[in-house]
């Protein structure tokens, strides 16, 4: 049995991190295709390095968009709009290699008069929820996301004029009896202009970033590592190659829950890597909010071209108030689990995806994030007699 007293760490990254930049490019393109043609089939990945971005993938759509313009605008909005950063959305090269979706895939996914829409690929997806925070998320990942969002706010408002787009956070939480007790360690690494003293960065990060976000969890023993190398001037795609889909744990639950391995960004909702992961979060969150369990992890698995999941798995980690097999029956009764049902219930054929591509796909009260709604709570409580 797992120890009840332990340390657990999660990380997040800013929108200017090179991998996150590529996620945003891929999702900005997805939004542009879906905005004109909601039935677009999109699987787009991006690669960024010094001076250029490569966009590749498979797209079948009636939309006609200016891919170059979408890519450049996204880079600039992420903060790379200044030639002094050595990577600038206005001047970098954009290389495009996009073909149509394979008809072999399309015939298994596209619904017909005698066949319902099948899953866009095989795979297994996980959703998770916990009652340890108001967001029904693990505390380490929620704090990590809020730290990098605060960094972005200070940069965008120019309150700290030396901040540059790239950056990372990491939060270690001490758990006692399975519940978060305190923040043990905070790590902040932020890209900055070359003329700012490290002492000022440390002071500003502590007073303007860490304390406003983590104050309820800090104590005199909390450890801080702020720009621990002593210098972070060179950043973004110049310092590190960026690639879509390389921050899947940042995107989900910070390592607390399992992950099926497939990324979200750049994929239209026919791809269950994305839509079923959202559905699994929707299920888990409502189960916990209904009081059926304190923690809940849901796995949905699919075969390509087949609508019905091949399996539904549930783990409440010993916290369920009713037998888990009964909860699985409630899932089948109350939640969408076939691809077409998920897409319809969660309204996924909308240009909502760019917003998901930084600061996490879960635990955010955004009107577009329909998988965060708690509209099944009362039905679950009624059927479970809780």
C-alpha cells in the first residue's frame, strides 16, 4: 500500500516555452480550419528551431486559410514579437508540408447511413479528479499552472519589463495522511533580458509571483530555487527545439494520474486522444463532485473505426462510497462514451482549442471548457442514493 506521507512534484511551462509554442501553433491552425468547416479532419504538428517553424500533418477540409499568417500571429501573441529575442514571428521562416487524411482512416471514422462514427484511432485515455482543490485537480499542478500564468501576466502588462516569453515552474507539495499539507519546494525559471541583476529577479519572483499564488501553502521551511543556473537570457526555440505534443503531463494532471501517451494539440475531436480524454475528465470530475469518491481515475479505450469503447476502467483508490462496478454502470447510463456522442455533448466542433494549449486542459473555469461542467452531479447522487 502506498505511503500516506510523501512529497509529490508537478511542473508547468509558459506559453513561450518552445514545446508549448508548437502546441499553440497546432491548435491555432485547428481552430482556423474548424471555424470555417466544423467537420474538418485535422492532425497537425509543429517543429520550431532558430529562425524557422515547420508545420506538417494531414488535413481534410473545405476551409481555405492562410497558414503562414496563422502561424506568425500565434508566435507573436506568445511573446516572440521582438528581433532582440533571436526568434520573431514576423520574420522567421515557415515551412508547410500538409496532405489529406488517409482514406483508409476516413472510411472507419466517417459515419454513413448504416454505420455510426468510429474512433479516429486506437488508444487508451485517462481522466482524473480529486477533491483536494476547488478545481477538483491535484494541488501541485494547479499551483504550477497559476505560477506560469502569473509570470505571463507580469510580462504582458510590462510590470516586470525584463521578462521574456520562455519559462517554467515546478511545485513540490508535502502530503500528510494523503492530503496536501504545505508547499515544500518551488522552482521558477524565467527568461529575462541580459541587463537585470539576478538578485532582483529572485526578489521579484518571490514577492510578485510565488507569494501571491502559493501564500496559503508556504511556511518558513519552504525551499525556493529561482533561476537556479544564475542566468536565463537565451530561451525559446533558439535554446531548445520545440515540438507539438511533448508536454502531455503538463497538459493533463502533472503526473498524479496515468496517461495513455497521446497528445491533444493539433487534433480535431474525431481523434479520441483528445475527445475521449476530455470525456474521461468530465466523468471523473462529476463522480468526485457528486461525492461518490474522493479521488477517481477513468480509462476509456478504443479500436480505430469502432464506436463503442473496448473497455471502461475505474479506480477510486479505495475512496469510493459505493462499489466501483456500480459507478461503472452509472457512467454507461449518464455519460457520452462513443465518439459522436462525446463530440455532441461537449460541443467540440468549435474553435476553442488555442486556449487549451497553454496552462493546462483541465481544472480551468472557462466557458469553452465544457468537459469541466458539473451537470451530472444530481443525477449521479440520485441513482447512487447519496
